[in-house]
C-alpha cells in the first residue's frame, strides 16, 4: 500500500477530504521521523514500535571484485511489530509456543 492509497482509504472511511487526510498522514509520519531523529522511541500500542539502532563499523567484501571494504558505523531505523499485530497476521498460531501447561 502506498501513502496515497492509505490517504484514500482513510478519507473514504472518515468522510474527511483527501487533502485534509493527506495533511494529517504527513504530519504523523513527519512527527515519527522527527522523534527518531531526536533519539526517541515511538510506540503505537497494538501496532508496534519504532526506534533507532546503532550499527558498528565492519569489514565487508565487494561481491564483484572481492576487495575488502570498510562499512562505516551508522544509525538505522528499526520497527518491531506488537504481539497484537503478529496475532492478527497469524490467527491460527495464537497460543503456540506458550509454556502454560
């Protein structure tokens, strides 16, 4: 689903114009991005959480030439789905792995 499709679905369900819905969706995404830039974690209960993880620098290989290449340290966004979302995606797996015997 693209952002435009998301805006269209929300606008259809709420009766709010696509233009206004687009502004709200953009504001939500901008605020999530800014929170991550500020080093905050964003938690959307029932959906999941976003945070930034640090990756160390490492030595890698160029697959074409086989030469060693240093990959610098960097920050990467990370999303972790909530248990509720995982359960909705896999409804028949609910309860599996529990050791509540």
